[in-house]
C-alpha cells in the first residue's frame, strides 16, 4: 500500500485525479466521441471556474479573508461585458474577423477594468475595517453581495439578458465523428493562458515571491519590512478582475444571463476552493478541473445528480483530506 | 544614549493583560539578554517592540525615534530585524529565496552573502533546497541569516537554542559573537549558560514586569539573585 | 451577565413582553386576515431566528443551512399530510422525520467541517443548503418541485370548525372574533412558538449555555480548560437544527402549503441573517425584535416604497431603487452599516445603555 502511495506521489499524486475521473468516465460513457465532447466541455468549464475561484483562494491565503461577496464580481463581469457587446453590436455583426475580435477584447477589457476598480473599492471600504474578524467579515461581505445583486437588478432588470458572441467563435470543429464547440476550446485556451501567466508571476517574480511567502506567514513578511496589506489590495484587485473576466467568459458560454448568475456560481466556486485547498492556485486549478469534468460527465450520465455530484465529490475529498487536495502550507 | 528604550509597555492580548508595564534600556553594541520564566512575557515584549502587538500605553524609542505605533514593516525598515521563536521560515521557498526575500533591493550584496555563507556553511550547501527540508538547526541559521542579510542596527532573537543539539548551540554562540561586533542583539533566552556566555547587559522579566536589570557579570556572580528570579533553572 | 441590571436591558425585556402580549391577543386586536398572517409569521420567525442565534450568537459560527433544516421540518409534515390526508399522525410523524433528517445532516456537516476551520463551516453549509434546494425542486414526485405541495391541515384547523358554539349551535364569537378553526390554528402556532422559545431561554441560562459563552469568548482558552470545542459546537448545531426543523413543521401546518419559497430558499436565509444581526446576536431578545421589525417591514414597508417609487417617477435610477422589489437593496445597506457601527444590534446595544454596575 505504502509503495503504491509513494509511486503515485512520484508521478503526480493528487494531480492524477482528473485523469482518473476522465478514465472512469470513458468506461461509463462508452462512446469515445461523446466522451471527447464532454471532456472538452468539462475542461472549458473548469478553466472558467478557475478564473472565478483563483482570486478567492489567494485572498484567503494571504490575509485570511473570505469574501462571500466574491460572486458579485462574476455577475458584474458578465453584465458589463454583455452590455459592451450589445453596444458594439455593429462590430460584432460586421463581416470582419478583426472587428469581431476587437468587440470581444473591448468587452473583456471593460469587465477586467470594472473588476479592478470594484475590487479596490470593495477592499478599502468593505473588507478593511473587519480584518481578522471572521464573523463580521462573513456578515459584511454577505451584505455587500445582497446590495450588489440588487444593484444589478436595478440596472439590468430581472429578465434574462442575451449575450452576443463574435461570429468566429460560433459553431464547432468536426474531426471525424467528434465535434468540438469552438467557444469551449477558446475558453479553455484563454483560461490556460491566464493560469500560466499567474503561475509565472507567482514563481518567477519578486512580487510573486512576496505573495507566496505572505500566504505562508504574513507576519514574518511584515517583520522583514514589507507592507502585506498594500500587497493585499493588489492581489484583491487582481482576483476581482479575474473573477470578472471569468464572468464575462461565462456569459458568452451561456449566451443568456440573469442577475442570479453570480449567486448560483458562488456555490460551485466555493466547492472548487474547498476541494482544491485554500491559498494555492495549483490547488484551485485542480479543484476547478475536477468540478468541471464531474459536472459534465454526471450531467450526461445522470442529469439529475449533476449538482449533487459536486457535493458528493466535496464530501469525499474532505473526508480524505480535511484541508483540501493541495492547500497552501501554513 | 541607548539604542532602544522601552518605557512602561503594557500589552493586552485579547482580554488578557500580558505585560503590566515593562521598561528597560538596550545600549548600543553587544548582546542584551532578557531572562525570565515561561509565560513571563518575554516573547510578548519582543512582539510588542516589533509592532506585532500594539502596546497601550507605553512607548518604544529606537535610535531616538518613537516607533510605538508604527507598522511592523516600517519598524523593520528602521533597522530592526526579528528572529521569532518558531523561526518564521518560509518552508515552500528555497533557502536562497528566503534570503533574497529579506533583501530590500531583491538582489544579493555579494560581500554580505559571502559572510553569511562563512558563518553558516550549510546555507550555501543547501541553497536550492526548499526550507522545510532543512534540519532544526539549519532553519535557525537561515532565520538568523535572514535577519543580517541587510545591515540592521538591532536584531531581536527569541530563544534560538530551543530544541537544538549542543554542538549546534556552540556554533550558534560563535555566530552571535561575530554578529554582535557590528550589530546589537536583544536576545530572549531560557538557557542560562548560553545567555551568560554572550550577554553584556541583562534584564529579568517576571509576570509582565522587569524585576531586575543590570550587567550580566554581576548577575552571573550572584547565585542568590539567580535563585530568586530564575528559580532552579540556573 | 452584568448587563441584566441596566435600564436598557429592562427596556428591551419590556418591549419583548409587550410584543408577546400583542401576539397573544393578535386575533382580537387586528381583525383582518393579513394581520393574522403577519402575526403567525412573526411567531415562527422568532423561533427560527432565536434558534439561529443559538448558533451564531452563542458560538460565533455562521451557518447558511438554517433554512435547510426549516425546510426538512416543513417538507416532512407537508409530504405526509399530502400522502396520508389531514390528521395529527402525519403532522407528528412528519415533524419527527424532519428532525431525524436534520440531525443526520447536522451531525455529518458538523463533524466534517467544524474540526477544520470555522470558515469552512460557512462555505460547506452554504453548499449543502443549495444542493438540498436544487434537489427539492428536482425531485418533483415527492416535493412538488417549484410549485410545492398544497394539502389540508388537521380538521381542527379548518375555518369551518366550530370550537365553541352558542345556544343556537352557531360558532361562538367574542368581540367580533369567531372561535373557529382559523383561531385554533393561530393559537397552535403561538403556543408551539412560545414553548420552543422558552425552552431556548432556559437552555441559554443553563450551565451548558455558560460553557458556550466561554467558548465564544476564547476558543483556545476553552480548549485548554478541557472543553471539547468541536463536540459542543456540533451539539449546539444539532439543537439549533432540531428547533428550526420543528418551526418548519408548525409553519407547514399553518400555511397548508410548502414550497421552496416558503421554506428552503436562500432569500429566507438572508432574512434570518438580517433579523439576527438587526435584533442583536447572542441575546435571544434580539431575535424577537429583529423578527418583528423585519416581518412588519416585509409586509408594510414595501407598500410604502411603492408609493415613494411612483412619486419619484422621472428621476433617474431612484424609482428603480425604490421599487418595492428592491427593498433588499436598502436592507443590505442597513445591514452593512449595522455590522460596522452596531455589531451588537438593537438589543445588544440597548442593553449596554444605562448601566447600573
């Protein structure tokens, strides 16, 4: 048993879990073409969930702050980008690849900028006064989430809002009898690119070094002469911007969004960070991919169990590892 | 003028008053030792100086400047380094990353690094190892090295010999003597022999107050005084 | 508690007593259907919020699964009343089933998350509650899905039932209030709520309540003294879940309808949170004040906002924000400000005033 554990550990340990899940699903599904489609859908969903969850996880790791209002950034990102896309409807409809792409880029940039500003506001006004007080933190961020959701309802109304998609992301690639939705491949690629960038920033730059050290022991980083609270604003803003980008991508994926999108995704995002372990982006990615794959496989095999499957996954993993799969070392 | 002057420092942790008015003066140069029983308030004193607890009332004056209510990071920038009891090593970072993090510029000063490697050769040998894999003594060396990678005026060191093998304690004493030639050390120590071999001045804290202060030489010679303040630990 | 003797504490207790009296005589004082509806809802929510206060106020941990337990109790009674027809057996069996399911969930969640980090607990309860909510709307053959379940209450509570009759065999009335099944149903709700609330008051004053307070004040110290913090917390979580579940059963009997919106929805969870914070955590009295204020506001403030919104037509954005549906926006703002400036809520803040040491 122990030799098996060490062998597994050497070739990747918990990182193998998504592959194991995919392999089991392959056997259960039977049809390779459906399996490929579902796997790609799961990976795409996982990447978007990663974007939404990474900020939450890092913010918790660095300052022990858990933001229950995090989903507001996702909702706002979705609605801001959808509004920009609606405003640039002309570009989106134009028969030009470049104009299409420009409209999408503008929408994403708007969502990211909104996330940065809203994150700054949220951190300084809402969170700062309640550092180190978990009870009030939960209550205040819940209050902020209510206000944010109501604001969206006041601005955009309660009816579903349709989201434009650039022409070049519509449709599917057909390879043999496998069909791959282009938007899913795009979402996966963009998410993966963001992950790589985040990974490089965290592991190859001085700021990243400070963040990693701060997650492990904030006090010591301060005792070495660095203002972790100032670093934290930056991380918080970045996390909010990523959540907004995730929301914007999710909006294009769903094509029809409601103001409750954020609170619905919030549950999934929480499950992702709990599974992955708080404080590390590798853990968050692992959790996100697992949840994305499970949601799609189970959605195909037993549709009614789709949401419950995530819950079961979470319970199973917590029983095995109470702190999640790859938590940051504390 | 003393380098560090602590006046009537009172610190509460939660609802519990831990320090009831600690006052002492650390002169420039050499090793100043804080002695006292477990739970007397030595660690809290160091943390309060470092701004990790906020004393109220009371004042901490360093180099003629009031640092009482400054942010920990700003206190560090004034030239105080802190080596906590648990060493505060970043386990997921490599030895070199731990050190480079402590530099202000993000680059090593070659001469200082060479001096550190001379003091603690293990840190050169294991420079690319993740710090959690080091032995307890090596971690302690790394923690001290991190405190002197930048020129500092004062280093607060909390129980560096706790749990270390006797041979390493000797090496540590050597290193402290060397460091103390250029930097003042405020040392909290339970190991009286270690403290006596290094200290020039000393103070005893008991129940959140300074109950004795003076030269180490006089204290070491007076066994009655030692019995009174340290019980049988001497 | 030292603040027992403050004038503020006396005032709060006076107000609570007054509320109790108003609720006791509600059918006679406010003789319309809607007011009785409001009064019954207040009774139920006082119990629900007080049981939540046991958890948040006396142990400092936040659960988002309180409506889940409320829902278990409500659905337990509802499903059995639907299947077995009106009667007391389905009410009692349903109530017990609700408590049993609640206990299983509470123990599982408590043991799974309370030993790790209190903050995990908030996230896990939120996840569990939302999964149950989705399941309730998906398993429509049992739960009626989004539409919920309509059923009949025990015969005693039928509006046509005559509790007392006069010489002519007609239903007796006093000051214009008929002694019919509706009245009986209200007093059923009132009595159940009163008993549950008094039980909680008794519990808080017991030695166990003192231990809980010690844990809340300083977890590490309580652990050091030798209290098993996880065990205590799991116990209190179970207790609070049981009471919430019973409140759900009573409410299901009163409403004769159970659906996601009346028992399980996240909106109710938010209401409970708002009530406990506005009223004041950790006092029990706060639950009464918070529940009364919020329920009354829910029923009457929205009318007022509708008027204000119409009056401001033409002003940008304000009419939208003042629309009756947006009342949560304002509550959310008030909530944030309260947590900042009066974290002890109305009762907690008032009870510190006028201290007579």
